[in-house]
C-alpha cells in the first residue's frame, strides 16, 4: 500500500512548490477539492521503485475559529489524519512566528512521525546559526531545502519514507490467490456504495459511519458468487456492525486511491441525480492512470426522467470519454434493479486485463494494420514497424518494435489499439502500447 505524506505549514512557506517537486508535475494531481488553495490536493510521486501519495494543504492555523482559516484548518486536520508521515514546512528566510509554534504543538500532541523542512534555505547550511532557532519547535532535526532550486528534495523524500519501510512480515507475506478478483467499489460520497455492497452481500453486514481514528484501517470482505471468489476492498469507510452511533458514509480520498491501487477491477459508481461531477472525473482519471480494469454503474437510474437520462449519457461521453472501453450499467441499488449484468462485466473486465496474446498473432495484426493505414511521415522519417509482443498484463501492454517509432503519433497508437482490442475482445481494461525503436535514426530515412 502506498505510504501517504502530508505537507503542513502556515501560508506562503512554499508547500505547493514542494508538492510539485515531489510529484514532478502539476499533472500529477488526482483530486482537487473545489480547486481552491484552502483545500487538499493529492498527487502521486515515486522515488526509485517506491511509490507514494502526497497531500498538499492550505495554510494551517490550528486554533482558527471562523471563516476561511477555519476551513483551511479543517482540511489540514483531515490530511494529517490520512497521512503516515507529516512534512512540516517553515520559512527559513522569515524565521519562526507564533503560528509555527502552534502547529508544532499540535503535531507533537498527535505523535505522528514529523519531518521539519526549512524551505527557501538556498545558501544556508544545515545546523547553521540561521536555522538553529527552528530547534525550538521540539521536532528534532531541521532539514534545509529550497523547493524553487530543487535543493534537498531527494534527501527530504528519503527521510520522509525512511520510517515507512516495509517490515519483514510485509515483505514475506504469502502470495495472493490469483483466482480471487479484488474489487474496489469507488465513487464520491452518497452515490450509494454502501447500499450496493450490502445488497450484494444479502444483509447489512457492513455499515457506514464516521469516527476519528478509523479512516486508515483497511477493510476487505471475501465473498463468492456463482463459483467465482471475490474480495471486496472498502472505499466507503465501511465497518462491521457494532456500536454505531452515526450512519454517515465516510469519504476518504486516500482510502479510495489505495483501494483502487490494490484492486484488480474498479467499479466506478455514479449518481444519476447529480450527473458527472469533477470528483467523478478525478476518480475515473486515477483508475485509468493506475491501469485498473473498470466498470461504470449509474446508480439511482430509476429516480431520473428521460431528459435527465439523455443529459447524463452525453455528459459521460464528454467528461468520461477516456473510459469509453468500459461497460456502462444503469442500476438501482436500493431496488435491486440491473445488478446481475454488472457481475458479468466485472468478470469480463478482469479476464480482458489478464488476456494472453501471442507474438505471432500480435505481429500479424500489426502488419495488417500498417498495410491498411501507414503511420504518418515525420519530416524525413517514416516510422517502420517490424513486430509486436506482449509486455505485461493488468493492464495489457503491447510493445511494438521497429525504426523511427518515436515519431508515431498518439492518434496512430489509438488506431492500433482499436485493432488489437477488436481481435482479442478486450472490454473494460485500459491498454498500453509502447514503441521500441532502433538506436540508428538513419536506418529508415525515406528517399525522396
């Protein structure tokens, strides 16, 4: 499971710049609540083979009582609750102020692993007089960094990940049963995830509620249907029935992202009465980025009229067009309508994601596609494709070999994808097509 790092600090200390460094690009953002700086942003990062999630927050004032600062404090507390480790960012140039003391006191009280990063420290030395005052915060070593210059970023993430290294028990865990389909039911709050899950299980074995300290506890439920074993991965904050005081669905972005990562198939649940929201699109984008097989289900279909249905269908085409390979089902979880076909699509998507494709067949399809439509020339070079083979599964990866393939356009890759999908009946899974070109750029220069 990917570790989670939260960036915390008062306004304008450079948290967002550090976020962009740790995730490499603004394109790494996978969830953006309301698009405002006071809200939480989630991004993916990777150091070597270690992947992680970074949460960027707005400026933090723990004791804010009202207004925008109260909302910012609320968002930051939620980020810290979801995190495995906190990077507390201070301004090396401006020095300490009262807010820094308040934040440090809050973090010490929580007891969560915390790394203190003094940003904007270009030209300063760790342990120097200019940084010595930050030891007053009582959080141990002060790491001098400069996000704008890239100084100290590698050490920062190394130190943040160090206490989160996998234990021997995790590394030596027994291999998973390949016959079990791990299913994540993903969706924003109140789309009916818990209702659907309980309907499937045939009883209210799980309930949804909100309780501090439980947001990071993973829950998975094994069950079997028509001889196929499944493992349901919790994304809704579901807990086994017990002393429950509230029945409120808990939405945790981190929980959703990690559940998708740990699944074989993601069922993305939409609310017909709300249409396709930004949050729906963010979750869908993360499923695609993760390479997971996916099925779409529109819940509460019985609650909308024909005009709303048409509008919703058009919205799915435009906003979720990147998932056009996925099956779409119109259901009512509470009325148990349209649920049986969903299972067939889940099994089909899983089978497609793990389809084996032979090199001779892939090469034949490739050459037939090229014969029907050649890739477009790029300057003096026209890409020439020789053969193809499978490079991986879940998602299927096809590697095409040839010359000058760095000039192959994205539209031509989509054309090839369509040909491969049709031949192998790949439904419900993303596909990756990778081009591996000759090291000699002059091999396939076209003569005039």
